[in-house]
C-alpha cells in the first residue's frame, strides 16, 4: 500500500456549458502571461519602453505554438499518420503535444519579425525574456499532469505520480513525475539566469544562451527517465540528441559573443533616447540664449556709460562758452 503519492486529476477538461475548459490550455496561457510580465519588467529596467515585449510577443507566441506543434507532429508522426490514426488529430493542440525545440526555433523567427518592425535588437529582447520563458515552461509542464502524460519509469518513492488512465496504451500505476522534475528544473534555470544577468551584466543574447544551455542539461537527464514511445538513435532518445546539439550551440554562441561583443547594450530601444536627446539639445539652446543675453547686458551698460560721459562733456563745454560770453 502506498503511503504517499501525487494523484492525477480525474479529468483534464471541465465543461462550462458548451465551452470546454482544458487544463493543458490554461497552463500554456498562464505561462505566456508570466513570461510577458517578467520580460516587460526586465526590458523596462534595461531602458526599453513599456509594452514593447508584449507587442513583439504578438508575433513570437503564434509562431512558437506552430513551431512547437510542427516539431511534435514531425517527430511523432506515427501518432497521426499511421494505420488506424486520424490525421485531423494533428491539429488538436489542446490534447497535448508541443515540442519546446520547435517552439523556440520558430518563435525566434516571429520575434525577429517583431523586433525588425520596432527597430530593436533581437538578442537584447531575448535576454530580457529568457527567465520568463523558463518560468512559462515550468507552468506549462503542469499541463502534462492534467493529461496524464510524459511520466517516467515505475517507482515507489513518496512523490510517485499515480497514473489512473488506461487510454492510448497507458498502464495504471506509480511512476516518476518527470513533468514535476522538469518544472522544478525550469524554475531553477529562471533564477540562475536572473542571478547571472545581475552579477555579470550579460548582454547581446548571452542571458538567453545561458537559459538554453542550462535547460538542455536538465532536459537531457529528465528525457532519459521517460518511458513514452520515442524515436531512438544509437540507443538514445531523439530529444536527448537534440538537447546535446542545442547545448553545444548555446555554449559556443556564449563564448564567441563574450569575446566579440563584451558587456551589455547601452541602448536597447533607440526611440527612448530620441526624447532625451531632444530635451538635452533644447536645454543647451536655452543655455546658449541665456549666455548670449548675459553677454549682451555688459555691452548695453558700457554704451549707456559712454553716453553719460559724452553728455557731461557737452554740458561742460556749454558752461565754458557761457562763462566767456559773460
């Protein structure tokens, strides 16, 4: 008899009349809001405008959702296109199945478009959003709990996840809650990036690269524990290989960027500097005017004195001539 375990929800959807409210979708939506909220705070702290992060997220989020779904469908195509499967299910995102690799890759394309439209550097925006993305992943992983999916090997630990569903080949029992492991890991990654960014003033995309590298380390060992069906290459799951390759790319970028562009961007959103420059130039102009006025005042005083002296001389001449006549 198990003394303790993590229960699974009896269902992942609640119907509000004809409207289905799905736990998986709620987790994704809440994660997006948290990422934008934290990203906005970090962006403003670095000199950007309020609302810029949300404006660019309007491009990045839809691209990310499409990319995440495409990665999942491509790497697990047999779930949708094999015999006895309905290919229409590939569009049912609410049933679960978003690959973070595809979400980040295509989401970056959407963010690039948004950044170009605003005239700001993509690496700076990515640095501001990096810890928020990690927290969004931490929240999003609880969507897997609602769907009773992506769990690990069988275990009898006190924090084992109790799977009760038997659909899609599931075997009820007690398993490692890999969704929880990854959620906690992502929270740790978010705090790591925030700390490192404050301590070392990371810039030019290095905070984002740190997030990617740190996440890949955790995803590697967590992926190794999972028991759901997956493609294997040389004995390792496909996502393990992806994590290793992406980790190497992130570390390489971090090192090269630190050598070529050390420090942090001084200006992340040029528009915010325009008003300041205008004010500064206006202040200088006023200063010049006041300086010119102060320079003109002594000249006026001198002219007045010269006029007074001339008047006195004329008066003395008149008095002398009057004396001679008298």
